[in-house]
């Protein structure tokens, strides 16, 4: 009934929930980082005009709505603290992170409790905007952007900023994320830092006192948090800027076999910020003091021609002086690093006149003339003044008039200043001589140069150091009367002959004076300088490939990789690879190019020694007046000693025994039939990794080219009337080898392979004249390569002569080397079948001879024992019947004793097999008489010449 009455009252009064709740239109909220309670301004209160009605005037809750682009409705919620007053609270569902999102926005709406406990007919307020800012907490420390800072400054100056350090803080608020100040924590350093991280020096720096400064820096944020890790700062003090090359090394070492090595790996040009628009650098490598050309110290000119495959048949016009070639004996020679002779000409008295027999072999209009030339002699002035230093008159190198089949031809090679000329007259009966002229710097630079002139008239080709040069002028002298010809070949000058007191004919004819040779005269146009290897080969001209090979440089300057050459860079290397020129306009590209200049040496056994290096630099600037000037830099390249090859001769001796008749045969006996030659390289190998202490020497067999072997008799020289050494001359000629055969030695020379030398030496034979066999003869064999720079071991061979039995009875053979005993019952005319084969080098006695010796020694022991017993029995018989016995009754009955003659006894005694005879008594002669049996009567005399003399038996 009460409820009914209450309803009736409400109907009479009207609706109970007439008003909507009311809240502010906008709220500002703050929440601390890592917290969830939001402090709103103004505070959150919802009012309802239906107050104090129990339900209609109460606030039951708040709803959170998201704004466009926001996410607050998800992260925040609002709760009612007091329903009657409408007080509310906004909070986050989980702690907030300022670094993730610093501000949040959303809307909030309040609703009342309606008209009854069931919340029916509840009303909602308008939506109010809430802005929540997350307050930061100083939870992060500063962190430096880089852990290590580097800078370099010139010495002697103060700088406002040398380097700037920077640190960052991960906090979101300006208070905690900003770096308030930096600090240098290393004490006593001449540097300071400001709040922005700029470091400066507080005093001028001195590179001599301290080149590098290292210190530590820290940072603090505005919340006074210190950096979690300090930063290191390195300041390098550069010396005062000096223009020039930096990183120049005074000494560069080269190990043979290393291929190519960079000469200036750390070199760069410092211009001190001067603007340069052109740079040119010239690198010079001096190898002229090592030998002629770039690597002429390896083999002689003759050997190089063989190795290059040149056509044989050249005639040496300046050979070493000898009885057969005496026209060079009066010329002075200079020491040379290779085996070729260097002849000096003084321009007046030093002239070589080639005999007519030699000159006649080089006739014809097709020939190749080759020579090494150095103007001015051994000690000359620098190349900058060479043109002024040479004489004005023409100097003749070679002047030749040769007789052909039915005519004469003439040519002369001359130099004049820096010009080289060839005057050629193919037929002196025809009046059209031609003069070829070349203008060459190589003629007057006082350096060694190789000239090759191939004449195939009317074509003439000149090669200087392997490079072809065309003549600058070809001059035709026109019609000239025919002079009186005469065959003559002169080196170092030309022969001038005059007709009585009249004017010389060559003055009228405008010819070289040597063409008008009739009677006595003098030498004119003398050459002053050095010549070597002057050869002429008649016939077809030398191929270009051979000429290039003759001067191919296996040592010199090179450039590493042309593909890496920068734009605008140029590289030029001269033919002898002794000068390399770099040119460019960019300093960085130029520095990279200079660092790729290399030294190359492809010789297997490079000549050790010093090669001077020189770097000359030329700079061009926009302001030529203040352009830099760099002085030349000089250093030296040291080529270390290469691993020496070991040339081993084996398979011979030390003894060779043959019957004497074999040595007296027409072919003689080969001395080295089983010779073996092996070349190897010995080098140290580190064996520590293999568990061995120290190192070991290992040897690698390599292919070599020998250039000479020599067979020399030891003791007295060969007697040409009684003995000689035979060599297959046809085989030598076929292989192009030379031989010098004297009584003192035989020398076989020429660059050839080991197998060729083995074949040639195995064919060397020793022959004796009839009845010239002697006690013994010893020979020594040795070989060499690279002009005797590396030599083999000396192989000694002792030759023993086995004599026949008949020769023992002739007085001329009383001192024969073979001591022989012969069994009386086995006496034959000659001792045959006992020839010793050629033993191996490590063998002492051949196998067959060893068996014979063992049998003989055993039989001798039996005979000695038997003799001892018989002597003892004789003494017993003598003691028992001494008074009644005659002196002859004690004679030794040796009818059963047999004496064997050992044909190998002399050979055994020399091998150390014969028994020691030192304790045999001091008598000069000891005579043993055998029984008076007719055919068995033998007398053996043992004669000793002094205590240590060899025993002779006759």
C-alpha cells in the first residue's frame, strides 16, 4: 500500500529524474611516469539538479570515449568516488611511459542513477575533453654519439674549436633529456670544453714535446645524471706544414725471386693547400754500373745471342787477344762485370785493323752489324753537357771496304755530336753512295747502348736498345769518279792514303778518306769511347724478335696496375725500363699512382748490390711566382744475395783403370762415360711447426743453363807427342759450342742445357801414343754458369794403366804403376780379362775385382800360415842335428809352395786394401831364392825408396 501511495504521489508531482548531470567542458590532467593516477584540473565533479532525490540526484558513473586519432579510451578509465557529491577519479589502466607517448586526449561523460534502483530512465551529461600529460622521470643517463673522437691540428696555434663531442639522453622531458654541461676528467691537459661539447686548446701545442694527446670526456644531463660511459679524445699535433714528399724511404730491400715490389708504398705529396694544376715526377733507376744495358751481367753477349735464338755465323771483330786473334792485343781493356771484354779507344793511337782473312768473310750487301757503345770512355761528364763535351769532327766506329765477287763495296759507321751516320757504297765502281743519318740522344749521353744495324740495301734498319729508329736524312752524293779500291777493315778510325804530294782524292770526291787507299797514309776520324761485342753476320738480316730479345730487360721499373690509374694520369717507361715518368693534375690520384711504382726483377739469380734511385718532381701552379719547388730525392735499392745454385758433378771415379792398349787405340778411352750433372737450389726451411728444433736445409732441383766446363790435367801438362784429349768437334759445332784446347786444359764454352753438356763431356776421350803408358794420370773436371759466377764441385779422376806381362821385362817399364805377381805354372803372354770397369763415384773397387782380391788375400793367408809351420819344423830339425848337418841342409823345401801374381795389387794398394809394409825391416833389398827347378825359377825383388815411399816390385 505504501508503494502504491508513493507512485500516486509521483504522478501527482510529475517525473522524478528531470535533469541531466553536469560536468566541465575541458579538463587538464597530469600523471607521473610509471604511475596511473591522473590529477585533473579542475577536479572531476558531476552535479545533478535533481538532488536530493535518492536516485535521480545521484551520479552512478563516468564513461570514457576516444577522440578521433586518440587511444585514451583504451588506456584510461573514470570511477565514481561519491555518488551523492558526484566526485570522480580518472586513472590509467597500467603505468604510462613518457618516452613512448607523452600526451593523451579523450572525452568523458557522466550519467546519473535514473529513477530507481534499476537505473531506469538515467540521464547522461555532455562530453568533456580531457588532456593528460605524462610527467617525465630522470631514468636515463647521457650516452655519447661516438666512443672515440680524433682530430689533428698544426702546432704552434690556438684554435676555437678542435673537435666537438656530443652526448644524447633518452628521457622525454626537456629537463632530463638535455645535456647541461660536459667535463674533461683527465687532469693536466692543455684543453678545455664548453657546455656545447666544443674542445679547444688552452696553449699552443708542440709536436716535438708531445705528438699525440689523449684524454677522457664525460657529460651530465639537467637532472645531474652522469654519462654511463666516457668518451676518449685523441688529438694529433702535426708539425709545421712543409711542402714536399712525405713517407720517403732511404733504403729499399729486394729479395731475389719476389717478383715486383712497390718502391714507395707510403709516399704522398704535401702541398700545404697550395693549388697545383700539373704534377710531373720522374723516377730513375741506375743500373749502368752493374753491367752493359739493364741486365748484361747475367750471360756474355755470345751466350745471350744463343739464348735468344740468333742465327749463327757472326764474326767477332773484337775478340779476346790470342795467337789466332792478335789484332786486339794492343788495345787497352777495362774490367767488366760480365765475361765480355770492353775495349777502350782514345781517338788516335788505339785502332784495330782486322786481318784480310777475317774481313773477306763478311762481304756482301746483306749483313747485320751489332755492337755495344759508350761515348767518352769510362769517366765522363754528366749528360747535360755532353753535346758541348764531344769533339766537332766525325768519329768513325767501323770503316770497311770489302771485296765481293767482281766488285768492291764500302760502308762506315760514324758519330758526330748527337748524330749517328752510316755511309754505304754498295759498289765503288758505281757512283751513287748513300748516307743515312739518325739524330739520337743515346749517342751522346755517355751511357751504354746496344746498336744493331741491319743492312739489306737499299733498306737499312737501326735498332737502339731494341727500339727501331728511322733515319732522319738519306743523302745521295750523286756521280763520283771511281776510286781505286782496296780491301781493308778498321775499327776505331779510318785509313787515309794520299797520292804523293797531291791533294787527297777524298777531298775532291767528298768521300770518307778510307775509300781512296792506295799507298802509305794515316788513321783519321778516330773514335773516342768504349766498344764491346762488335760482330758482323753476313747474309740475311737479324729478325726483329731476336734483336728485341738481345736487349730484353728483366730488371727495371714498372707500374703496378694501369686499370687503377686515375683520370688525367699518364705513365711512360723508357725501353730500358730505367726511367718512369708520371704526370697528372689531381694530387690524390697522383699520390695513389706514385705508390704503385714497382721494381721488377725476373732474373733467377739477380745480381746483388746497390741500385741508386732518384725522384725528381716538377709542379705547375696557377700562380707561377709562388709555385712550389721541390728538391730531388735520392735513395737506393739493395738487391740481396740470392740463393746460390749447387752444381753437382757425380757418377765419375775417383779411379778409372783400363789396360794400356785401350788408351793407345785410335779412339782412346772415355774419361766420364757416366757423368751426371744436377743443379739445385738450397734454402733454409723452418721446421719448428713439424716438431723439430731449428731449421733444415732443403734442395730443389731446377733447370739451369751452363756456360762452360773445363777438363784440366793435374800435375804436368799434356805432352802433345805422347798424349792428347779428344773431343767430338762435329758435335760441338752442331750445338754451337766453342772449345779452347791447350796442353794445360780443355775449356768448352757456350750457354747450353745440362743435358747437352753431359753428352759432350761423356764423349771426352784420353788417348796415348804407343809405348807411352805411365804410372798414372789425374784429371779435374769443373763446370760453371752465369760467366763463372756459380761453379760446381771439382771432380777429380785418377786414371790407372794396366800393363801386360811382357811389358814388365822391359827396362822402360820398371816404374810401371801396376805391381804384378804371376804364378809360375800360369804364365801367359798377356794378362787379359782383368780390366776394371768404370766404378761409380761412391764405389771403391768394382764387384768382379773385389772377388778376385778376396780370393787372393785368402790364398795368401794360407800360404803365410803354411810358411810359418815349415819354418818352425826346419828350426826343430836344425836343433836336433846341428852338429852333423851341413849348412845347406837347413834350406827351405818349398817345392809345394806356389806364388800367385795378383794383377790388381797396385790398384788395391792405392785403394787402401794392401797390407801395411812399414814393419818389413830396413834392408834395401831382400832376395828369396826358389828351388832350382827349370821352368819355375822366378826372382822377386822388393825395392823401397825411403820409409814412406810406395813399394815398387819388378
